[in-house]
C-alpha cells in the first residue's frame, strides 16, 4: 500500500470578479516553513510533472476511491501546481455547475470565504534527514526538524479543517500500542489464572482420590 503524507495550505488573495469569470482560484499549498510537527518540505524538492499530467483537486481527500464508494463529483476540477517565489502554488479550475453541483457549492463557499484551507497529499520518493548539524541545528532533541527528501505531489484537496494525518497516525500507533500492551497483560493474567486453576483442580482430584480409594473406589481423572 502506497504511503501518503499530508501538508496544509491556505488560499491566495484573489479578485472575486476575475475568479467568477475563470472559475479559477489559487492556493499557497506549501512552502519552506517548519510546521508544528517539526517537518519541512524544501520547495525545490517537489516533483510536479506527474501531477500536472493529470492534475486533480478534490474535497476532503475523497479522490483515492478507498472507501468503496468512489464518487467522481468529489473531483472538483482541474489542478495545476508550480513553484513561484519560494512557494508551491496550487491552482484549481472548478467544473461547471451543470456537470458538478458539488464543485459549484465548494466554489461558492470559497468565494464567500467559508472555505479557504487545503491539504496536500504527497509521497516521499527518497528519505530525508533530521536537521543539519553543520548549521548548528538540533538533530535529535525536541526541536529537531525533519527535512523531507524529494516528494511527489499526488493531489491537493479543499478541506473544512486542515489536519496532519502524520500526527493522527502517531496517535493511532500509540493507542494501538497501549491496547496491545493491555491485551498482552490480560492474556498473561488469564494464562496464569488457568494454570493456577489446573493445579488446584489436580490437587483436589488427588485429595478426593486418596479419600475415595480408602472406601474402595477411585475417581477418574
């Protein structure tokens, strides 16, 4: 299964009249800023060719078809991406209302200012590194920064609330680890109780056999 990572961005300032005419809006979908999870994607490390060959923009990342109910209207429009002035810019041209009512609704919410955030799906092509010791950066402590290696843009989506699934994944991993630990401890406790019961049962049978044998018959084990 392909590993996808995510980063977030915000809408660029736009002229509403021009946007209504072209149905096109731009977002700053990534830059060199260190995010709150301690990671940086150097702008020059973005690989955009494959994305621009088939650029799509989705809603809430529902474009992978992994939920078993793929909906083509979740693809809101045609996307393009390019690096400009040290920022990764994502451009979306929304589909017409007559072929995609959902795209029209999202577009109108963007024009209205209700929706303004994006989340970018990408995969890391090569491993990055933790900080740069020669520049005096922390490479192992709490302030360590992970610099991604070359990354491929897969898609970007308009989202209600931008989040970082890497953080969610870490939380889930910790939860799974804790539940696994609890389950292991419970299994060990039950095994110990079963062993104790077996020993107790064996002892009781021996005692009963002893007394019953004195009466001339024996209890079967």
